[in-house]
């Protein structure tokens, strides 16, 4: 999901988002992995695959 942390400040604080963009991968309701910074499409796919 994409979240605007300016509009959803509580959600951003809850997940400790310090920089934009931040990608957080969840599994079973828990954070599995986190990446802060820009990634291209191929890099995002590889990142997700490496954590699932």
C-alpha cells in the first residue's frame, strides 16, 4: 500500500518512518524487511524475493 505520511502522521510514527520513500515488507502481520531510499522496479522485485 502507498501511504502519504503527511496525511497519516500517526501511521508513519507507528512504523518509525524517518525518510521517504521507505518500503516495509510485512508477513504474518510482522515487519520482515525495511528499505529506505529509491529503488527501481527490478531492484524492488529482487528485494522482495530475497525476503520471501
